[in-house]
């Protein structure tokens, strides 16, 4: 009798907790390595003013862990953080988490993975799953003089709450979702805000009403909660359009363009400001920030838009591309993340000298978002080509983890290590490449795009994401022999912890 698989999970954010829940129910020993001191991942790191989830909150819940304490239709980040903390505690997943422990490397050695932490500890595991997400390595500003600024400055994901903002002149650099949310909130609070806009973004005007007490009561009853979910799905279709407008050109895409232009005209009466805020890039080629009030906030006297972006930084503030100095006391860099880092800077060394860096030297890729050739028993959640822009994360995880659990069962019963073949991975990637030119994602350079110019995004529908795992053939995987695992000593349960 073989000892059960031991699984190492890297990261205790939404993906790691979702997987931990399913490993528990399958009776598979596991350890989650978390570099932070708490669960939550990006929802632990990001605490900036105005942070909120930009999909309907109920679709951001785990389907097996419903809650009814949400304050708004699109919940504040603090509530998402609380939700994940509550889930980890209630499901007793926290007992399997090694907090404050960053994994620096994973090396495949004679059929098992040797995991090493920053403290120098090591442990051996049969399977490693990178649940690190894709928004955990901040993209640092590289403007000339950035280190000379005399005031306080920080990245949006490292908000310094010790800095008092009252009476300060605040510059916000960046027009992604974080920058839009920060400017909206600080502007509403009456702070003096300059928003530095190199490239204006399309912004979806989405109201964010409170969830009423009656609605919270309804959500306590599963049947009524399901009715509310259907109501929200219809609302999403009305506000966002169907998922296909981004995927194929046609009348629906043209209608969405007209809708966004109409919203701009209604929100910004001043034709000069409206023209300056009208993007030159096609709608949908970048991730669309959603805000109920950004356009209204930037018309307030305490908020101003600085178009053209940043030329350089000086001790007194930021010099724009037109040479104008904008005096500032605080600079917030909402400059995004290294979105193709995935598990890196962690080193991953497979058999025969393969490394994740060498495999991805010309651009990141994967087999169906969850595995990489030449890396046996090494898996990813929300890996390259996962639908991180078009499908709510729990829905994506439902599909990925469901298939991963089948792989773990095969690994356990056969005693072999599995990795997708190069041929199967190429077939998958070729299908992606063929579909991308019709999508809006291919129409401009964006954070999906890798160094080879390929948008690393899922260019199909939600249903096709479900279908790809139903159709996935285990024949797509190559088997690697492993040394037999010893049986667990009698009366002593196998453990998932590092040794």
C-alpha cells in the first residue's frame, strides 16, 4: 500500500484556498506555503482607498461557501478579504498553511519535488501546484528621477496608511482599475488629486448600490438566492453585453462602441475634456475599469487630469511630458503588475535541466492554463491562457480544479508523474492563436501581451472553458516513472508538511 500523495500548494489566495478545500475533501495531505502572514493573496496586499471587486460579488463567492453580509453589489476589498479569512478559518484550511514562508525553488529529483523556502527549509512532495495568481509582483515605476522625490511615494498595492493625506497634493499615476478607483475615492473625499494619464482608458459607468436589508434576508434562503443570482445575470447581460462582442467582430461590437461613446457624452458635457478622455484605442482591447463616478469626480474642482503622462520626477513633484512641473506631496504609482510572472521569482527546475525560465524564454504558455510540458506533477491555477479577464475567478477555478483532481487521482493510482506532451500543448496553443485575431484583445498592446506579441488570454466563451476540460484527454499527458512511495507507518497518518 502506497502512502497518499503529498501536495505542496504555493499561495493562500483565492486559488490556493479553493484547492485546499477540495484536497481536504479528497483526503489528500497538503501544505500551503504563504509568504504573507495571512490568507487572501491580492486581497490581503491591496488596501488602497476605493478598492472594490468589479464583478457582481455573488459571482465572486465560492459556490460552496455562500455569505450574505455584502454591503454593496460590488463589494469593497475589505469585505472580500474578510470573506477569504472567514472561509480559511471555518473550513480549517489555515491549519495547513505555513505563513511567512516564501518558496524560493522547487526541484524535481528522482520523481519527487524538493521544495526550498527562503528560510532554507526543505521538504519533499509528490505534486506542486502554483496558486500564486498573476497580480502579485508590482510593476515598479522607471521614470527618471523617481528616487529623488522628497515626499511620500508608494505602489498602489503597498499603500502606506501612515501617510496622512489631509491637505496634501496627491498625484496618481496609472489608468488601470486601481488608478481609476483611487482617483474616484480620493476625489470624493475632497483631496487635491492630479491624475496623470498617458493613455486614456475606456471606463464602464457602473452604479454600485448598497445591498438592502431585505436582499440580505433573501440571500439567506438558497432558492431565493438563486432567484437573485438569475436577476443579477440578466443585469450583467444588460450592462456588459454578451461575452461574444469581444470575441468576434460584428453588430454587437459596434453597438458596444456606440454605448460607451454615448456614456462619455452624457457624463462629460465639456467637449474639450470629453475629447481628451476619449481613448484612441479600440474598445475592449484592454481590461475595462468599472466605476460609478470616475467621470463625475474628475470634473470636480479638487481633481485635475494631466494628459500626456510623466516625463520625469523631481524632488518637488512630477514634470509632465509638456515640461510643466506639478508640485506634489504624495505620489501613488498605480502602475500595475508583472502579469506574466506567475510563480516567479520562484525557481522551478524539472528533469533533464528544464527550467520554467528556459521553457518560457520566448513567452509564457501552458496546456489549458494548468500545466507545462517537461514539468511532471507541476501544475498551475490561473496559468497562461486562463480566462482571467472574462470569467469570474471562482467559475474558472471550478473548471480547473475539477480537472486537476482527476489528474491527481490518476497520479495516485498509477504511481506515475504526469506532464502534458509538447504536441498536445502546441495543439492547444495553436487553437488559441487562431482565435485571437478576431478578438478585441489583439487590437492593441495591453497587459495580456507577452514579449512575442501574443495576448495571453482566453479567446473563447465560458461554455467552451467548461467543455475544454470535459474533452481533455489524459492521453495528452506523458508519464514519468517515479520511485515507489513508502507506506505510512501503522497508526500514524501521513502528513503534508515539509520535512
